[in-house]
């Protein structure tokens, strides 16, 4: 008896979107100086590799950024929103408490009926969402999914804390993932360790019509840094092992774009030259769940990533969460 389930899912198209307001490090430093907060382009570039970030206008939400990225991905895949039968949005900065950002994306795309939900795994969100979509496609519950990472981190930044507010930005990336008899996604792995909830969090919440607790981002940068480099190497090796492949078979490493030094550390441990790493953190800072699909789309549209290339996508972030997806593009 032959299975009716597809063996694989594959990326049919990619897209991304950055809001138009771009702030260089020098421009941000000037804005912070007006508040009495001291920072500099030199410090930010040397410690993080970030040169600029984009901030969305006050009336623009994650769903708006996500829709713009989704439209590009749909066009690249040669399909329309009505061909989609699953929408997953990875975000930690949803437009509303509910409904989900995915439901708002569905409404804005002018379609209805297919399942739509959000995934909350902070900067690992896109890798989590892609893994869920791949599993649902291989289980036969969807044939063509829209998987989006979209964030407006500017809304949760404390602009009086120079150790965090210079690091993050807004943006979105998206892929159309469809059923396929050839790879596609080859292997995936997800992890979380709730013992580290406190090192990267936004502790506030809404209760009784009030915001209770602090609704701004808190991070122990050094603790995050140390954990990130270790787990990113470990999960990459584990996913390669599942696929029976070696690190030398990776054409492009597409890590979460948080800090160039974390990316360099991971590449070094995997013995990959930086020429095989897609780096866009310089242009948009840390956009959390949006950073991997943003970097992927940039790699594709710049002509560096070609069909048939082997890609390793790696996410790490609050939770603490981490994961990887190995795929043939
Ligand atoms: N401008 C100027 N000086 C600064 C700034 C700034 N923006 N921020 C901190 N400093 C100062 C500090 O006050 C400190 O000064 P001191 O020595 O007089 O006390 C000095 O710079 C060094 O600070 P450190 O915190 O030791 O700097 P470090 O080299 O660790 O870099 C950083 C900080 C960039 C945050 C780093 O720890 C890091 O990248 N960590 C990982 C962060 C990350 O990737 N987070 C995202 C995870 S994904 C997610 O889920 C969101």
C-alpha cells in the first residue's frame, strides 16, 4: 500500500519586509543622547556587528509587516493567498492579546477557513513554526503553508537601558512551504530549558485592564551569549547526525541574527568559513523571530542561495529556546 502522505515539505518561495524608518547607530546614539544615555557607533559595531535597525510607525503592527513579507513569498512561490491552507506566525510582539497575529494576517490577505495560529518561542520562533508546518504537511493536514516571522520589538524596548535598546529592530520574513516528494526539509530539532526564563524576558502582563509588572525587555546579555554559542553548535551537530550529513555539506548557515560574535563563534565551532554564513544583522539588528526568514530571503534575492543548496537554519532565544532545521532549498 502506498502512503498518501507527502514525504517532505519544501520552500516554494521566500519574502521579507523592513519598515521604511531606518536608524543608523549614529542616529540612534543622537536620540539616546537627548535622554542622557551614552552610546556610540563604535561600541555597537564592535560588540554586536549591528550598524542600523528599522522601526515601524506607531500604527503599524506585526501583522502588517507579516502581510508585506507574505505577499512577496506568495509571489515568489507563484501562488495566491487562496492556495494557502495553513498560516503560522512566529511572534513575541503580537498586535493584540488575541486574536492571534496569524488570524489578522489571514484577514488582511482576504482569505478565510484555513487554520491560523501564532507560535511564541521568541527568537527561535521561526524555527519552531517551520518545524510545526513541516510536521503538519508530512502528516497530511496541510499542503501549502505560509510560515511568517514578524516582530515590532521597538514596542518593548527600554530606551533608558543602553545594554538592550541598541540591539533590536522591527521586520518580517516569510516562506511558502509546500508538500513535495523530494527534499525539502531533511531534519529538524527543537529544545527549551525553562530554568533560564529569567535571563531574557518581558515580565509584564495585562490584568484587570492594567499592565502589571514591567512590560519592557530585560536581558542578561552575557548569560545569553554563553548559552547561545554552546547550544547552537550542539543542535546543528544533532540535526546533521539525524540527516546522516557532515557540516562540510552545509552550503549556507543561516543563524538567528542577534550578534555577529555569536555567529562567528558558531561557524568556528562547526569549522565553516564566514563566507558560508548569511549575515544581515548589520542592516536590521536583532528582529527576533523575523531574523532567520529575513536573512534567508536576503540570501535568495541577492543570488547567493541557489536552488539545491543545503541550508542550516538555527534559532536561539528567550525561554530559553533553541532549534535547527536542515533543508535542501
Ligand atoms: N553603549 C556603550 N557602552 C555600553 C553599551 C552601549 N550600548 N551597553 C553596555 N555598555 C557598557 C557596559 O556598561 C559595560 O561598561 P563597564 O565595563 O564600565 O561596566 C561595558 O559596555 C561592557 O558591557 P558588557 O555587558 O560586558 O558587554 P558585552 O561585551 O558582554 O556585550 C552584549 C554586551 C552585546 C549584549 C553581549 O553580551 C551580547 O551580545 N549578548 C547576547 C545578546 C543576544 O544575542 N541576545 C539576543 C538573544 S535572542 C532573543 O531571544 C531576543
